[in-house]
């Protein structure tokens, strides 16, 4: 059982130098629960910090992306997700300061989930893959042949509607 517990702790990232006896690296027998309360708190804290970091990085990436796209319209859904993510990050940090680790972890998870939801919103993804230069490259060849006859017709209508000054003087 000691080997299992030791490997389980190693898998979770909890290492103890006190688990080994001096003679040939033998494991000490451990009584009690598989995880002590302080080890569980350590795992909660590590996971909370990880979730806060991931949420912050996602929000920074989203901010950079939105700054690079000039004519982007941000939907209410994306704005709400970003607002919720920022508030949840702040809540998680405050909960950690107070010592409420489980509440901090829940807030950090919510922050990361909503930040990822905002970043992966389909309304933003469409703008990523269809920038302005591609719009011009697609629409100019389409509308230019159509616009030439329209402009020529408008020119002829203008000539017909507004008689030239030479015709007015000769009458």
C-alpha cells in the first residue's frame, strides 16, 4: 500500500523527502487517509492558481486578437462572457486571500470556462478567417464588371437631365 500511496502522491505532484528511510530508499508506512487535509489544500491552491493563470492568458489573447481586427463587432454574448470571466478571476483572487480555497477554485474554474467560451465564440471565429484584404480580393472582381454599366448609365442620365451650357446659350 505504501508504494501505491507514494506513486499516487508523485502523480499528484506531492513529494515528501520524509517518506524515504535512510536504508536503501525504503518507503515508510503511512497511516491514515490517502491525502491529508493540507495536501488536499495544496492541490486546491495549485489548481486554482493554474485556472486563474489560464483564464488570464486567454483573456489577454482575446484582447490582443480584438485589437488586431479593425472592424470587429463584439456581440453581447462575448461581452458578457468576458465580464463574467474578469469578475470570476477577481473573485477567485479575493477568496484565496481570505482563505476560502474551495470557493476560489470554483470561481477560477468559472473564469477559465467563460474566458474559453468568449475566445471560441463563432461570431469571432468568422472574422478571424475572413480579413479585409480577402474581402476586397473577392468583392472587387465581382462588383467591378457590374458597376461599369451602372456608372455609364448614371452619366447618360445626368447628361439628359442637366442640359449643357452650350445648348442653353444657342436657344
